[in-house]
C-alpha cells in the first residue's frame, strides 16, 4: 500500500470562533447533519487500527482539523498518540499535524505538541487589522489570542507554520502581510484563497477577483525571490511547490498537481470522505466502523472523485503556462472563482524569476 494520509475532525464542525469566511460551516450546512459532536475513543481506536493496517508498514500521516480540533481536549490527543504507539506493530513512521485557531493553546498543549513532534498550523491572517475576519463569537478580533499562542509554541520549541485565508482585502495588502510575518519571525507560510459558499456568486471584500489574486501573486513572489537571493528565505507553500514543478521535482501540495489524489477525511463519527472540501452526503465513502480503507479507496465513489479532476479543459491544452498552472489548481477553488487570468498574468510576469532557483535542482 502507498503511504496513508488521513485528516481527522475530532470535534467535527464545533468551533469557538465565528470567522466570517468559515468554509467548513458551509460544508456542514450542505449535509443532513450539521455536526457529529466529538470523536469517542472507540472510534479513534478503530480509525488508528485500520489506518495502520491499510498502510502495512508504510508511513501514516494523521492531520487534525476542524472546526476547532483542540475542542476535543488534550486527553483525547494523549489517548490517540498512545494508542497509535501500541497498535503500530508494523513500525510505520507516523507523522502528526494539527490546524488550529490557537486560542486554547497553553503551556500544556505546546509541551505535548513539541514532545510528540506535531507540526502545528496556526491560523492567522496578518496584523491586527488584516485579521479582522477571524472573530470571536462576541465579534472581537482574535489576533491577540493567536499571537500569544505563537509565542507559547516558540517557548516550547514546537514546530508551527502560519495559514492565512487569502481574502480580497488581504490580497490588496499582500506585501504588508508578508513583511509583517517576516518581522515576527514566522518563516513558514501558507495562503489559501477564501472560498465562496457552494452555489454563491456573492461579491465582497472576502472574495478575491482574478486581478486581485494576480497582483498578490506577482508582488509577494517578487519579495519571496528577493529574500531567497539574500539568504533570508521565507517558505511559502504554494510558491515552494511551483518552484519544485519548474525544476521537474515532485510536488506535495494538493491542487498543484492538476488533479485530485487519494486521501481520506474522517468526521467525528467515523464517516470517511475523499476531501476536506467535500465532506457532504453526496461524497460519503463509508464509515470506518463498518468499512475498510481498502474498500473505500477502491469503491466507485472514490474513483469517480478522482476521475472528475482528470479532464483537462480545452482552453488549457494550448496554454503556454499549463505545465506550471496545471489547469488552475484545486477544483473547489475553481468552483468558487475562475482564476485562469490570475495564473496567466503571474506566470507570464514571474517566469524569468523562477530561474533563480535552478541551483536547487542539483540539491
């Protein structure tokens, strides 16, 4: 079996923030059940056991997300890690990560993450004013709670990166946000385009236009290259992957490859879906309590989900930037907004700068 990648939602869609752009709130509203509560230990045990069985000694990545996954409680995560150790009889290499809003992180959480080598994704959209959409239920900005969490993680030497939801507002302030993160010593960044709800055509400062996205990509990539040349490299996941693609090296980010890949997302009740963006009844693959990962991976629903992403649009077949753009990335992003013009402008403008990284090819 290939390495297994499993995203787990231990607190389902439960969250202690009220962000204006929460995509999982929209996902949960497009299925019969809004949420599935918190994962119980028996479901977690079965999930671990079957994931390790499916991996058959190959590596396993457990990634926790939400909602807000820390709402499951630290004791749940301690149980999960200890159970994985006991059940890992074929000595799979296990990787842990968690995407969190950071508001519950204290010394205990940070110590646990460091001791168990969790990679923590901390959600933050920039400075106080740039973080304005990431709100507490009372409407207050969550900025200070998140940056406090970053400092606690640093003190405990826990690895973390920053995930920013790229709104139209943030895209207009891309250079400022990049410089802010660099000034705070945040060296690993990820920018995710803000998604419209399913079937929405709403226009607002939440949702980037193609022009805004092109401007963001061009301006921030120029800063990224300058810092690389000066020996002050700041990792931006999307740019890192495009550079790898330019160098004909394997990429790892979903959406960069030009098609969907096999992955599993587990809801708190053990329901399994093929993608974080498609945890809806239509795409339900099965439930871990009654099905195996093998049966779900080889079922028609899983196969059709991959097939849907394989068709190359006619306009891409003669496009000179297709080898890097790969038809515009994630299909869920395409459903939200057509960024074809943004990618064309970006790659046309910045392609000469990619040559700076040719010395990386030999490494």
